[in-house]
């Protein structure tokens, strides 16, 4: 069944794509088979990660970025990671509502993934999902992650370029920068620039960047946007292109992707151990009763 699905996926069958992503989430024992099948068919998709505090306008920014990419006639895939209930495993999955205007576009595919308690707020199978969408043929894959904080730096492990979105009302700006954002951001965006304090927030971030630039080959830009009106979003995409160009010219892109494949193998191995352990406990009445 998997081989048939992959064959259809490689022909850009969206139903097959959706089914493979569902298998990754619901039947983790298929992870290694799916990865083995799609990896040889990589099309070189570029992954952009978008993270930031709740209410920063992440979904609105993704919506606007899709419009910019489609104006360039590029196929776009979106993976929106939503919080899961630790009790039921349920997820809000509200991005499908917020981005519904793009669902009639055959060159856009939007999928919500539940975190299911994954450390860092990222789905356990997010890396595999990106590889599947890469094999499908999307030029860009956008990953929107839930929230931001010390444990959410895992977005660096899946995205080629990381955009950190914040807003003027984000609270103590110095504290938000200390929370690990300086380590994760390739591009800072202060959204909702029509509100008071946006320029002050941008200036604070810029001064902090100047004190501790993480990459000598890249000066992290700080941009102002109003995503709900599309203002400044083209500038964000321009910065993504510039960052991509730097990574390719310095060969850092290939290096980072090799490291991610190592992470994928490690995660797949740990997932297999966890799955087998759960089965052993479930099938052993003595262990299950402890």
C-alpha cells in the first residue's frame, strides 16, 4: 500500500500526499518505510520556519507569504503545528480556517499537525512530513510552530531559514530576546507595525543583535510588517532569498541538511524503541498493571 501511495504522491496526487501524512501521524511503524521511499526523490524544497509568541500573527503572516510565493508562480506547502491536549491528544487545528482562501488553489497545500506532546512544540514526525512534501515537489515548505520559548528551539532543526515574529505588546522585549530567540532567528519581524512601540521594539532587537551576532556571514535583519494588509511581507521574502543565497554560497545549507538527516535517523530510532516498548507494556498484563 505504501509503495502505491508513494507512486501516486510522486505524480503530485494530493490525496496520496494527505494519506501519507496521515500514516506518519497515526501509524508510526511506517515511518522508516516512508522515509526510505521518498528520500531518493527529493526535489530540493526550501523550508521556511515561522515561530513567535501567541497572538503575533503567525498564521496571518503565513497567509501573506503564500500570496507572495504564488505571485512568483511557486508551489507552496504549509505545515501548521498546533498544540495538542495532554489528556485527549486533540488539537485546535485552526489554521485551516484562517488560511481557507488558499484551499481552492491547486498549487497550495495546507496541513495541520498536532504536537501530541512532542518536546519543543514540534510534531515528532515533522521532519518526515517535510521530506514527504519535498518529494511531492513543492518549491517552498512553510512550517508554522506553536508559541516560542526555551524548549522550542527545535525549529532550527527542520527549517533552512527561521523567521521569528513578535509584536510591540510582546512584553519585556529584553526578556523575550533572552528566551532563546537570538539563537533561533535568521530574520526578525516585528508585526503589527501600526501599533505604538513597534519602532522601539525593532530598535531593541537590533541593538541586541549587534552585541552578539550568531553568524559572521549573515547579519540578521529586523523588519517591520503589517501582515493583515500585506505591508512589508515582500521584504520578508526578499530577506529569505538573501539568506538562502548566503547559505548556498557558503555551503552551509548542505551541511545543515546533512545534520538534519542524522537527527531524523536518531528520532526514527527513538520512535521505534518507544513504539515497541508501548506494545510490550500493553501486551504484558503484569507490566500494564504496574
